[in-house]
């Protein structure tokens, strides 16, 4: 269906696609790039370190710098989008991410690469929440489940294809192509956005909350640094204790400061909204468990079973297929079932799958059994994701959508980092020193069971959902039927419908 002609970016556009499709296309492509970029480089780090004559520990800053800069940008994204316009912010972030991708591929030294990864992270940190705000402002509540299901193309395929794509590109071309591959996708999305994306700006965005920006961005970055480095350095390391303590203290002060301000950068008062608070807690538990699982499963396949990075990526890929399939099904039946039952069933499904994995799989388990289990894990997760994300913004006003998206994505970053750190720590704590092969299996079993326990924490929150709070997102679209054509006028027969006046 075509949209109306109009003026975009100073140019007269006589043909415009529907804004819903424009936002969906731009956001899905950009989201896929940002998600895949956090994992695609994992398999390329050894090759990258050799080219720059650096240690593998030094090369880890290529991934760490991206994570930390993304964490700094996410909390402020809602205010930036409201103040300067979501179209302008999104396109600038997309241009930063795409341009930095090209510069990463052209880097001549490790410090250069780290700097360009910081720029990438800033762009990615703005793309995700601002894009989500655009999506939920464009789609009416009753159509958000379908939109969220389609966006799963980016969030599901990103983690699954990243390691596989990185392995193929590094093996047959160069690690530089792990960054060059973003350029054509980003350019296409940028052109579509420049031509057709509409602007939205909140007149009451307020001034920059500098205290909130420094406390939220700095605190989140320090906490994520501690979480990401704790499994390697040890939780008792002075660096980990110091950064973690300072980060948590900064976030605690941030809560006090933001609650006192009339127009805070990170609007924590939105957590008073019952459905937003409940679904955010569900998403936090699910994201922590699922992020940890996505990291641990390839490690189990490579370290315990001796699989290659490419082989392990192909083994876990069915999980993305399961997530995509269930997301489409869940989006269709969401109006009839509601978020409560979908979230409960999704969480119970992943708990059951991870419990089976944690109790049964070993070195002699058929690879096809593992593929079926990974598919089942993704299939169960899709129901929880659709329920939580769709219902979260059911009663959030358009004016608050940008800040709500920033808050939602901030907790997503913390949950993901915590889940990975916890499961890696469990593996390190349970496995004997220098263990390989079969000796590692009990440690990975403990990690999978830990993921199930984290997901189980979310079940009481899912049971407490009131579907009535999400009623706006459960309305079914009514088909507009054309009015029936008027009956043709037929002259009355003689003696019918007339009075004999004589």
C-alpha cells in the first residue's frame, strides 16, 4: 500500500511507501547489523591479533570497547531522540555505525581499530532504543505484536549468524571483511531512511541532564566492564571489585538524582507503570538466561566436544530458526491468548529444554539431538519475547515512548552481561584445573541448569501479568468492508404501494 506524497528532507517525494514499512525495514536492517557486530568478531580475534602482532588479551579490547561505548550511549538515547528528532538521531547513528565499520576494516593498528569500535558502539547504542521508539510510535498498539515478530529477523539471526559469518569471512577472505560486510546493508538502510523516514520530535524533551548522563553512562559501563572481565580476572580481583563497586555506587546515586528531577534523562518513574515494570522484569530474567545460554552452548561444543567454530555455529543456528518461527506464530495468536499465558509458556519451555540439556547431553550425544534442543530453546523463547516486548509499551504514551525504550534497553544490556558472566563463572568454578573433554561436561551441565534457574525467577512475574493492562495491544483489527451498493430503483407495479385516489 502506498503512502501520501510529501516533503522529506527538503525534497518533494511524489511517491512514498507506508511509514510503517519504512520504519520496519530500516530498524530491522540496522538492528541486525548492531547485534551481529557484537559476535561476528569473536572467531576473528586470533587472526586479528596475529596481523597486529598483539596478544589475544590486548585484542579483546576490540570487543570490549564496542560493549562499553554502547553502554554509555543507550541511557541517553531516549532524550537525544526526543530533543533532536528520532529521524535525525537514527540516521546519524546509522551513518556513524556504517562509516565506522568501513574505518574498522581499514585500520592500520590495534589502537586505531579500538577507536573506531568506540564510534561503532556509540552508533549502535543510539540505533537500538531510538529504532524501537520509532517502531512503537508508528505502529498502533493492536499491530505491535506483528511488528515485533518481524523485527525478530534482526534479533534472532544476529547472534546465530555472527560466529558462522565471522568464521567464513576470516577463513576465506580476511578479518577486515567482518566490518566491511556492514557497509552495503548500512548504506541501503541509510538511503531508504533519508528518502522516506518521517521525523518525530517531542516539544517537552527538556534540557540535557548532565548528571544523569554521566552517572548512568559511566556507571553502566563500569558495571559491564566488571561483569565481562570477572570470569577471566576473578571476582576478587582489585580491578573487578573497584570498577564494580564504583559502577554500582554511580547507578545508586543516579537513581536518587533522576527521581528528584522533573525532566530526568532516564525516566525511572516509568517503572511505576505496572505492565511496563512487570514485563521489564520478565525480559530481564529471560535476557540474562538466554544471553548466557547463547554464549555457553558454543563453548561447550568447542571446548568439551572439540568442534570447530564454524561447526558449532551451524549446530546452534537452528535456535534462530526456532525463534523466528515461534515469533511469527506468537504474533498472530497474541490478541487471542494475551501476554500472561504466552510469557509463562515461553519461560517454562526454555526451563524444560535447558534442564534436559543440563542433565543429559554429553560427548556421545548425537549432534542432531543437540540441534533439536537448540531449535526447541529458540522456539520457546519466541513466545516470551513477543509477549514481553509487545505488552511493555501497552500503556506508555507516545511522549514517554523514547525514554521507555532507553530504560528497557538499558536493563537489557545489564541482564545480558550479567547472564554471560554468571554462566562463565559457573563453568570456571565447577571444572577442575586444566580439565578438557569429558572432564568439562559436569561444569557445562551446571551452567545450563543455572540458566534454567534464572529463567524460573521470571515465572512468578509472568503469572502476575494482568492481560487487561495490555488490552490496547490485544484488539483485533477489524476489516473494513465496502458498503453494499444501493438497490436499483424498480418502479412499483400497478396496484402496489400506491393509493387509489379515484
